[in-house]
C-alpha cells in the first residue's frame, strides 16, 4: 500500500512537471532561426539542389564536431510536408527527443532484475 502510494505520487509529480514544461515550451517557442538553425536552412536548400547521392552524403556530414543526421532528416521531412522550414516544429521535435531520452534513462535507472 505504501509503495503504491509513493509510486503514484512520483508519477503524478512527473506528470505535473511535464505539463508545466510543455506549457512553457508552447508559450515561448518561436518560429525564428537561432544560431545553428541557419545551417539547417542551408542544408535543406542545398539538398533540394543536389542529386540523391550527394544529398544522402550531406545528411551524414559533420556539423562542427557532430553528425546531426536525425535533425537534418526531420527538417527535411518537415520541409517536404509543409513546403516551409518551421523552426517551432524543430523545437518540439528536439524537446520530444529529450523527454524520450529522459524516460529511457529513468526506465533503466529504476529497473529491477
């Protein structure tokens, strides 16, 4: 009984924090490029001008010291679906990945074998 109460309080607390986080994210997310977002815009423009092979190579090319293939693929699919590059969608996508990663972390943290 006590363990079930603690678990339900913990889950409720996480859901309240997640709700507040998503509310503030929706309030402050703007469709304005910031810093590295210009590189994504350049990538989408160059991908449409190149052939398929050069485009695939550019998806997995380095950005500073990182390979941001998932971000590039999402930006490309967002552009193909809406005919515009919506940076607000990219903010939501990045935060959804962050929440997913935190969820995976907590699953492994509290897993009992």
